[in-house]
C-alpha cells in the first residue's frame, strides 16, 4: 500500500529532478546545450532567369562564404553567376570584425542592397536582399545545435508520467489521459523538429517542460482547467510556428511602432470601459464566450513600441540636449511621448486595479530605457518615479494600502487580506525537500491556485527541489533570451529580444517573489505555468519571436 | 566590437540572474528554516485535514489511565475527555471552531503522527488506511489529580504536586475549570469565556499572586547564604517594626526569636528585619538565583515570575518583599518548584508533564529525562531551611499538615491582597529525610494558610506517598 502510493506520487518528481540535473549538467559543465554557428551561406532568394541555363552547369542554391568571396560572370570567381547583366568581377563579400561586408567591384550595372544602389562597402545582414544582375541573394545562417534526443522527448515523457500517476490515483478519466498524451506528442514533436532544424530548441525546451508541468497540475487541480489549457497549449504551439513563419522581416515592425502603441492603448481603454471584473481587477474583456485579458497582448505591443522608439531616439536620450543643473536631459519632444505613453498605460492599469500588471509595465519600462540609453541617471530617476507613483497609489487606493500592510505582517490579517499569502507560505514551507508527492497537496486551501498561485501548490507537491528546478528553468529561459539579444545584429532586434526576455523574467520574479512574500503579492500569471489562454498564447508569441530573432546574427 | 547596448544587456542579465539567486535562497530559507513552524502552525488548515484522516493519539496518565481518547474515523473523528474539567488546563481542548490549547496544541504534531518516521509521516499525509498518531504518557497521577480536584473544587485556587528529585509533575489543578469536550465547550463558550471566575485561566501556571509567608523560606535561604552565622542570632519581635517612619505590623508579638522559631511562628518583623539586613542588592541577587525574572519553559503557557528591581531599592519595598507582600509575585507552580528545590538540596529540577511518547505499533519512541533547571542555593543552606520547615509542621503554624509517622516540612502563607480575605498558601514536602513529593496549594481569599490550604496539602502528601510506597 505504502510503496504503491510512493510510486504513484513521486515518479514524476523523480523524473523532473533528473531532467533538471541533466540540464544543469549540460548547461554548466559542458556548455553543450547552446546554439553553435556552423557557417554562413549565401543563398539564392529569387532568380528571374534560370541559373545555369546557358552554361550547362547545375544550378546551385547556396554557397559557403570564405574570408573573401568574389561574385561575377568569370569562371574564376568564387561564385559564378553566368548572367549577361553580371560583370566579370561584379562584387565581393568579405569578413570583417564579426560580420560580413559587401563591396561593389565597379560593376557595369551596379549592386543593389535592399533596392538601394551600393556605393560604399556595407554590412550584409541576414534578411538583407542583395541583388546582382537578375539574381537576388541573401545571407543565411546555418547553425548546428548539439542534439539531445532525451531532452527533446523529455517534456512529453514528463507529461505522460504525470498523467499516468494522476490516472492511477483516479484523478483523471481515460479521455483526459488521451488528450494529455496528444499534447505530450505535440510538445515533443515540436522540440524534435526544432532540434532537427538546428535552432530554437534551446528556447523552446524550457517552455515545453513548463507547459507539461502546467498541464499536469491543472488537470490535478481540476480536469476542467486541464482540458481548456490543453487547447491553449496547442494553440500556443501553433502561434509559435506561425510567428516564425509570418515574421519574415521583423524590421518592418519598426515603422508601425506608433500603431502598436495605439492598438495597445485602445485595448486598455476598452477594458476600462467594458471590462469585466475577475478576481478583484477589471482586466478582462468578454467577447461572446471568450474571455480575453488584453493586458497580456498589450505587453507585447508596448515592447514593440518601446524597442522602436528607443532605437530611433536612443542617442538623443543618451546624450541629452538640455542642461539642468549638473545633468544633461533629453528635450521634451524626445522624452515626452515616451513618458506619456507609459504614464497613460499605467494610469489605465491603475483604474483596472491590476497592480501586478502595472508593476510589471513599470519595471519593464525602466529596464528598457536604462538598457537603451546606458545611463544610470535614467535608471535612478525611473526608480525615483516608481517610488513616487507607488507612494501615490498607496495613499490614493485603499486596496494598495491593504496589500502593503498584508506584506509587512500577513499574520495580522490571517483571516482577511493575508489569507492567500499565508496559505501560500504554509504550502511552500511545509513541503520539505521533495514535497508530499503528486496529488497530495491541498489546492482547495489556496485561492487562485490555478492561476497566480500555482507555484505554491507545485512546491507543496514536488518540494523545494522542484521549486528550485522551476526557478532554474525560468532563469535558463531568460538567459537564453538575453543571449539572443546579445547576438542579434541590429539594435531594434536587440531591444526587442531584450524586451521579451526581461518581461518573462520580471513577470516570474514578481509573482514568485509575491507568493513567497519577498515582495507584496500582486496578481499576475506565472508565464507558461498558470492557467490562462491570453497569457500562454502571448508567451508563445514572444518565444517564437525570440527564436526568429536568433536567426539574425 | 564594443557596443554600449550590448554592455548594458550583459549587465542586466547578471542582475536578473542575481534576483533569481536571491529568490532561490529565500525559498530555501522558507522551507529549511521556517518549514517546521509553518507546517505546525495552529492556523494551518492542513493539520485539520490530516486530523480527519488519522486517529489522533491518546493521552494517558502515568498508570495508563486514559485521559483523552479519539474514536471513530474521518469526519466522525471524535475527541473525548473522560475526566471532563479535571484536565481542561493541562490537556486543553481540540475544537475545530475554537482551536487547540494545552498539550493538545503543544504536542499536536506528535498526536497526529507528523513527527514519526518518514514512512509514517507520508502515510498520515496521504491518508492511508489505519494510520494512528502517537500516544502521550504523562507524569500526572490521575488519582492524585482527582483528589486534588475534589479537595480544591469548592474553592478558587490551584494545587501543584511534583517529585522534587526529578521535576515530574504529579498533579496540576486549577479551579474553577470547564468541560473541554468539544460539544459542551462550544455550546457554553460564550458563558465560559465571559465568566468572572475566569475558568479558562490556569491559575497554577499563569496566576501571579503574592506568595505571602511562604516567601520566608526564600528570604531565609538568602539570609543564610549571606550570613552563615544567622541561626545563632536572635531578634526581639515587639509586634511592629518602623522602617523610614512607616510602621509594619507583625501578626503577633513573638518576643525573642531566632531563625527556626521565627519561621515556625511566621514572624513578619523578623523576616522584614532580615530582608533589610541582607540589603536590596544581595536580596535581588538572591531572588535572581531562585529564578525570579527568568522565563520558565513548560509545554503549557507559563507566566514568568516578575522581578521588580525598583521596588526592592526602597527599604519598605524590600521589607515587604522579604515577607512575600507588596511587589513580589509568584505562580503556584513556581512556589512548588521553590519548595521542591529546598527539598532537593538546593537543586531546582525542570518541571515536565510528558513522560513518554509511544507509537501504537513500535512502542516507546521518546522518554523524558530529568534535567536540572538551576541551583538555587547550597545543600547546607537548603538543609538548614528544611530543618526549620520541619519545625513549622511539628510545632509552628503548620501543625495542620502533621502526619503521624512521617516527617513533613512545610510553610504556611497568608497573602494579603486588596481583593478581600488573604490568599491561603501552603507549601510542603515529605518525607523530610528523602523528599519524594513536594506540594503547593493556593486558595484565593482562603484566609489563613493553615486553615484551608494546609489540610489539602496534607491529604495530597498522604495519598502521593501511599501510592509511591
């Protein structure tokens, strides 16, 4: 009896610990689990004539680049383009620093880069269109990731193990188990496909593991949540693939940055006007049978806007044009729109009583401005502004006051405002190192256990080791995201990647810090673990975008 | 190529990693350092859920008499206390609505089996069939407790019986009391909690009273430490003593007395004079060595006996304290410990209530070990005070506790108080040559110590020794 229960309750935990140990080992000791560049190739994107039609040579689709590669009609060239519009020695591509540059070699018809005539040597970036004669060429990164078959199928195995444990404990029906198996296959297939393609799995595998845990625990809390979340996860995977397919040229988003700001504001305004109150905050829009949390999408719009605006104005913001005392400050025309946009969205969020989201927006804003301008002045004035706003909110809104009082001493409000945080602490603190086992926690005691407070339940059931494993996964995800930001070749992309990565990590820190009472508890979801369609799909979009950005280096 | 954007992103990601590290460390702190107190917190509803899944352990007296038993299982789990109000202050109650008190609270985890082996704890948590908590075996002797209750229940007061050589508490009674059985407790809660007689208060451990003349054994000990020649000195009691213009009256005119005869007749002026001779500094030190001002730990909530240093600076305050009046306070449990320390050659033993914790399957899993709490005075001084206390019972104010064929040492006390008749105190131990039992009885507004408290103490000693022998 005891041993049967032991197997039922701890198999998934044991698997999770093993998986976390493996990831830690691969990542820290061997540095194996990271994308590795094999080579850059020049690929034919488009050709108006059939290559090799006149020469009888077999057409080639792509060429590896050397330190110097000459393109031309002459057969001595590295890349031979037997086209009458191409000069004998038309152009050369050479490696310099950490990139490739293209230079016209005095060709008759010239070389076009992104439909502009190339006069001086210019850096060639992935995504650029290089036109020589009637051929359009592009730089492509061919990368090779170390493949770990077990890591790819691990999310699926984890999900199946958890599902079987729950089924064995009669917490699931056979139908639930079937759905769970389908999601397990989809997650693992996605990981495998990404590894086969050679990039992206280093970002998606942590997400897949988190999704698997999420689904196990949502089914464990209530199969209704699990059922719905299964569909959200499937939709999320679809969005992940679509994002990568649609965002062929993310740089064009730059031109629409104000549009994104407007859409974001519109959504927020709609919520304030027509929003439905769920769990104390008016942050939901109801469209028929659908409940949408627009702030999850607005996060993305705001990041795109901020990345675009900061990229455009970062020099001005960094140097400053106006002197006030010892400080050089940017002029209002540059700083104004930024502050107004952020102030407006924070105000709207404050009206929705969604403190967590406002906190998240604010910290994201400060982070992005600081990173873009590299000026500590902006960081500190941002923090000062933050404390000023926080104090104002504390004075104006009674519910903010209550949060702070509860944070200072939750035990004094054990029966009212402090109930939730105390239950969270009971669940986490009493868990011990390995927890009480899957299915042995008491989710009914923790309010909002399926959304914002899923972490305490997971901690209670898979213990301190499990909770630390989850923190490690989030850190890994953020770390990989920042690595993408460091490697993207243009600063707009860099700011986008940074924005998404810092958003995911800040959101995690705010809610886990909240449930442990390290900071005041505010209601936001834990990315990929909490129940919720808007949150999951928005997260998938960001991961898809990050994977896409990782191609541009 | 150095890019400022790249530098700041790099800095930022280390900042984020630092935040994650901090969060991880805090999580480890919560689980490792605060885990036990969180999981056993009385506010934790998990304990109630677990309780409905296991059979809570029983509580038994030293002879195995059941004092608290659980029957049934699941939601029909029912806790009953066959002796009703007798153990309401020691064992406490276990009510979903009102929470837990006493040993039910202090040993909740043990009674629920949450402190057993890992296999046990997991079985309890998972609600596997047939799981039982651990049983408590107390140092209490049910017959003694019953007798103390019978004798004391007409009054408001407290009685403590303990073994001075080990610290085992054999009986601990406080009256009035209440019925801790869940049904009647909850039904009568409003009445019980507002009753002016304060039945919820454990007077034995939490009631602070002036100890009256029982304090004189402390004053005598401190005096003997300061001046070993004290037994040979005499003092003339004229019925009053004037201290800084204020007259302190003795309850009689005792003429020339020495230490032994002054204790025997409980002469106030002798001890007030002795207190002044000792001086406030040494008297304060003496009280500290007896434990005044030190917290006492027990499985039940205990009031700390307070030490008011300021009032001891004043000669009148010092003289009053020396005879157990004014600003000197003690709990009945504490006076039993002081009495027991004199009986035990100056060594005060740590009092305890739980003798053993037993697993219904595998037997004893924990046994209490007697532990010295503090040395209050030297064996020589303790012996001298003991002889004087024998005199009290043989030929002084405490003759009511005289038991033929047994040498009893004791001291009466009548603590004057603003509430009415004095509190009646009696501390005693026996047999004087090798003390097996120490008793402290206190009856609120009971009058002279010899009248009410004394006979109760005598009967308790008789019963305790007849059983021990």
